[in-house]
């Protein structure tokens, strides 16, 4: 449990509106599981499923947050030509 907290704490942020005490993390439960194997030397059989890790994160008041996709710029850099009537 402390290994999960150390992984998630380094990638978490507090609710910007300060309306709740939840912490938001960009790591998915599957990625946390992979990092536990890579960084802490756990084996696949020693760890619970990603779903169980997700439930534990919710119990610890972490909220998984999707990473926003990059949106294309709306303004074009090219000069626009206006038609005269």
C-alpha cells in the first residue's frame, strides 16, 4: 500500500477549486500496476488486478483523471482574404 502511495503522490494534484479533499492523478490503475512491477520489483502474480488497484485508489481518496487531448488551434496563421461585394 505504501508503494502505491509513493507512486501516486508524485503524480497527483489537489482539486484546484479546493471544494473537496480528493487528489487527482493522471496515472491509470494499469499504469500504476506496471510501475509497481518495474520500480519496486513485484511479480505479476504478487499484485492484484488493475480493477482492485483502482478500488484501493478510490478508498485512499485518489481520483483517476483523464489526460486532456491536445486541441487544434482555432486561429489560422495564414492571412484571410475577404471578398468584396
